[in-house]
């Protein structure tokens, strides 16, 4: 039985590929590529000549079955148009099928537009939510953004250049005027990383229509931290309703910006005072 290697490839600059990725691509029996034309450009650049088969979102179950059969005989490398396979591309179904068949799946780490944009955004990186491409249906987009409205985490999403302004308008409407970094053409000749607010971004890109896919990094919702008197009052109300101190502390921690242990300690003090 072979191994499915999930291989990260450059998101722009062909030099952004690891030595390990080049070795694996030169050793496998078959390479499954989202776009064989792009794959040939990369492989030819490094003098790698291996059998190629297309595997994209329209390939269907038949192609997955054939790749699983190939994996039962030898190693296969999975590559996407750019970056790590499985991130907003059709790699997931093949990876899942290989795992279900007991076939080893090994990551060969490489470039990622998601991580690259996040680390240069100037926004918090300790916790973030990745949204991929927003749905094209307006109602679905609004439902997702509604759920994100009160999340304190940095948001990261991809967008096509011709849809950027429309998405910026919706983000401003649903989330408010937050800080945003917009990275486009990452690692390419005309790389641009623009930083400002959503309002400023709309004004800028109206005058400077973007080219190349964009990665948006958006600041999270600002957490409102209650003062101690508000926490005390709310805690007393919840305890009067019959909640335990543990449950009341948990509920308040979710909305007050206070740590659950701090609220619990405050509740113990309230009991002692009474």
C-alpha cells in the first residue's frame, strides 16, 4: 500500500517550495493536481517528470476511486493550484477517502495564503476564525456574518477581485467599521498588503480596482468588559433566580468579559457579606 502525500506548493513565487516537497514530488508514482497546466509549469521548472492526473471539484467519485486504487499500488502526491491542498480546494474528499481505506496520509508543509496574510496583517494572531470564500448566495453570506458579529477573534477570508467591493460593503454593514488588512498577489511581483478600516478600504479599492485573489484579515469584535458593580448586580439576580454559583459564573463569563473564576470568587464574597 502506498502513501498519500499532501504537498504544499508555491502560492506565487516558485522559489517558495521546500526541499522535502521537491524530493517527494520526484519520488511518487503519480501526482494528482487541481490544474495540470499549472502543475507542469512548477514541475518543469525543477526538472521533475512524473505522471500527472487532474483532480478538481468536478472530478467526481470515479476519479477518487481510481486514485484510491493507485494508492493501493504506490505513492501519490496531491497538489492544489497553490498552497496547501485541502484549504478551500477539492482536496478534502480524496484525503477523507484515503483515511477511510486505511491509507497513510502524510502532510508535506508549504506556503499558505491564509497564514501568510494573517502574520503580516498587524491584527491579533493568537486566535482567529477562517471563513474560506463567502457563499455567493446573499442570504447565506449574511447568516455567516451575523454569526461572526460578536466574535472577538480575528477573521480571515478569501475573495475574488471582482467581488471584493461587494464583500467589503457587506462586511461594513454587518460588522461595523473594523480594521482590515487586504493582501493580494502574495509572493508575486505586484504583491500588495493594504491596511486600514473597512470604510477606507472601500474608498481605496473603488479608485484602485484589485487584480489577483485577495485574502482579507478583519479585526474581531471589541469585547465589552463590565465594571465590578454590574457583575455583582447581575450575579445577585441570577442567584435569586435559583442558579447555582457555578452555573451563574459560567453564564456571566460568556457575556461580561470577566474570567469565570473571578466571578465565582466574587460570588463567594457576596455570600460571606450576606
